[in-house]
């Protein structure tokens, strides 16, 4: 029998003490719902992209963390408000078989992660892996259970515009419903 570590979010509390004072480190471990909310806050309100850094959710795949977001409205990790207010998540995430469940969303670029962007030529610039999401996710466009929108970058090579996305999602699952209200929606269980 697997022993699970579970925490439930109250919809308000955030804990980013795992990051504060450790900004130069390249790997961080999150174990609670409040710490996950702290990650969302750091990206949207703190302007931290986590480029080149790894977020571990729990540390033991045999004893995965379960994070219950309490049915509360979730601000996605990586946020797109408008073309002049973009707060991308650019880090790696190792979920260690965690389950993140029971959250609500509304608006565009919605999911557990909202706006993920890779900005380099490096293969697998961003890797999100081993996360199980259980939720009913809704929004207007770019809606996914795990990630609403994943993008890369474009550059001209010999006068031709090229687009490249070096993000990879691996061993992730989604169980729930996805809905989008816009007529030009992009919707998916893993990514919109």
C-alpha cells in the first residue's frame, strides 16, 4: 500500500519560503498546496520565470504528493493577461507521480499551467513530467488540463521566419472535463 502525502488549499494562502533566500539555486522542492500556490504567485506577481531551474513536486515517486486545490479558482502557473502583460513559466517540473486535483478556472490560457514558453535552441528546453491532473477545467480559449498554451519562439534564418518550441510533456495524465466557450478555442486534455 502506497502512503500518500496530501494537502488541501484554502484558496488564499501562498507559501514561497522554499524560494525566498534561495533564488540562485537551480532546483526546488514543493510538497504542499500552499507551496504550489506560491509557485503560481512567484511567476505571475513576482515575475520569476524559473528558466533553467527545476521544480520537484515531492521527492519520492513511490510516495507521491497529492495536492487538493479545494475546488477553488486557480491562477495558472504562467499567466497571459494581454499582449502587454505576459508572465511565462519557463522552468522544468518533475512531478514525481504527484496528483493535483480539484480546481476551477475561467478565462483564456487556462489549466494547471497557463502559459509556458521555451526561448532557446536547446533540445528539451522545458520538460514537464510525471504529473496527474484531476479537475474540471473551463475557459474561453487555450484550455488544457495540464497546460493551456505552450509556445516557442521565432527567428529569421536566411530571410525565412522559423518557429521552434523546445518544450516536452512526458508521462502526464488528465482525468476530468475540459470546456471552452470561444468559437476559435484550442482545447486538449493535456494541452490546449
